[in-house]
C-alpha cells in the first residue's frame, strides 16, 4: 500500500483532490463520528461510507474550504441515515436526536472543535448530582466495568446499572446551551 | 431490588437536579439492563445492534458515546484502518459504486441480468480490528445476476487454496459451523447430500452474520439483514440484499475442506498453521 502523501494544493482556493481531502480530514471525520457512536466498528463503518460517498460526489469546482464543509455535511447526513436505519426512529425522534447530537460547529468552515465538546461534557457532568457524576465518570471516562464501578463506589452492581440509567437520562436531557448562566 | 443509593451518603448538589433515590420499578430496571447491554457492546468497541429505540433511549446512547470519546486517545483511528480505507477510496475513484441504502435499493433491480462486474466484496477478516464493513478484504469477484442460478462464487477457480475447516463427524445434517480460514469468515453446513459453505459477511456492509438456529437464517447484527441457510436474501429481510457468495467444499481425510483465497491479507487473519491442501481435479462439490 502506498502511504505517500499527496501533493498539497498551493492555495485554499484550489480544488483539492479526494486524496487530499482524505489525508487532511480522515482523522477529524473519524473522531467526530466516534464521538457520536462510541465504538470503533461503527466509527469505521461510517467513516468509510463518508469517503466512498465523497468519491462519487466530489466537485472539482469547490475550493478547499467549501470542500471541507461539504465533507463534514456528508458525515452528518451519513450519521443521520445510520441512526434512522438501526434505531428505526420516527422522523420527529430523529430530528430530536439530531438537534441533541449533531449540532453544527460554531463556524461551519472550521474543523470540528473537539475542545468545545470536551467543555460541553464537563459542564454537563458538573450539573449532575455527585453520585450520577461518579458513575458516569467510572463507567465512561475511566472505562470501568459494572463490577469495578460497584466496588469503587461500594454499591451493588444492580444499583450501578440503575444509577447509570438515571444519570445518562438526566445528562441527555440537559441542554448545554443553557448551562452558561 | 435494593435502594439504588445509601441515603447517608446522599450528596449535596447545587445543580437543581435531584438524585432519584427511589427503588426502580420493574420497567425501569429492565430498561437499565437493556441500556447496559448496549453500553457493554460499545465498551467492546462493537457496532450497535439494530433495535427500535425511543427518542430518549437514542439520546442516552449518543450521550454515552460522547462520554466515551472523552477518554484519552479513545477516538484515535486504527492506522491499519486508515491505510485500508485510503486504498479503498482510491479504488472507488476509478470505479465508483453506490453506497447508500437508498441507492442500493434503487440500483439493485435495474442491474442488467447476466452482466458480470467486478465488485469489492467483504470476504470478512479474521481480526477484530479489521471487521469494518466492507473494508475487509477487497476480493475481486466475477459475478452475474442476482439469481439463484448464478450464485456468486467467492473465490474463482485457480485463485484459492483448500483448507480444512471441520471434521466430517463434527456436523450432523442441518448443522452449521462458523469458520475462519485465511481472510474469510464463513459458515459450513451439512446438507442432506454433502457440505455447503458460504461467506459469513453480510452483502450490505460486510458485518459478520450470526447463525440463527431457530429461524434457520443468517442474521446481520448491523442493519437487520437476513439470509436463508442457502444464502438467498430471506423474505423477512428488511431489504433484499445480494445473496451470500458461496465457497467450494470437498471432503477428504475425514475433514471438510473449503476453497478460500490463497493469501491471508490481514496479519493474524485466519489460520497460519494450516498447511494448504494441493488443489486438484474436479471432485470438489459446489455448494
């Protein structure tokens, strides 16, 4: 397999080739998708779909900046199609999910700002009761098993599952836009 | 079930969100278990199973994903994946293929019958990291129309090797066994008059199929695709997918042998200790 990097376009006004888009953005697209699906297999499935769609839809009249915005838009619609398909969501549920999970970055032309996502997650965690925060932290940020989490918090495994459920429910209902008050 | 919390340790919080200390109802406990199953699948880095979720459940799933992505380096792609996809993107520029579900639906019936075309087919890989849909092994396959009469063969004659995948007495008639050999994950099944083998990768996106012994179908955990035991798209499949490619089988030395691609594309894929069986003659049985 040829790993050589393609020649970069000289100006952002030049149309990038698909290979250039791939080299520049594949990592960011993958991370964006991973942050929505949370597992490697699905992130790989969807990242593949994005670039194979891009292969068919690339438009040589787009300059580098708009090509990048377009690529992230392809990623969003790919995730939306995927959710609709595997979760069998009704249209209004999908819209609801998209509003919650697929917010556009502040500036569509910039890369997805992952530090903004980090801050958002921190803010959400900070609003939760301590026990909810603890369970989510152990389970998701530290990747503890149910058993390890139960031991760390001195509660039963059944309780970890119930608290995890309640905590995720609350966390997913928080509107991060209203957190800065 | 016991109370979900110890009241003496009830935390003071300033968020306005109260911790719910009531014991869970039966429904809530069930929902909590179902959610935990989906989370454990995520922790195993495996793709979510197809399931009907309410809007709230889907939001919780996405919240869990967002939290998981906060772990250091959790969201770094596998370099092998990046390399494989790069090649696939290059190939697709030369021969673009429809990829979306809608396009598959639209294009499938209009494909001219009997026209061979080169397709990138997920033969499946034996390694978890490479289990990505259709990214797996690009095996060029000559195939014709979607009719049972012209079932596609995964490995064209002369391009593969014979490998043993099962003992003859391991399988009773009607029984199915999953195998991994070189880069192929497949199923071998004992039929009334011999053995038949199929690729175990869904023809939709290459996810590995599960054998459903009660329904006698191969079920796709990704998007619910279903195939009959002889590889046709099952009537209960939500979308009619291309049939599963077949693999040639033969019986010799008390073993069932399957004709698989000659080289293992992935490191650690398959069974390197197995000595290839010399390919000869026409006594092979076509599944």
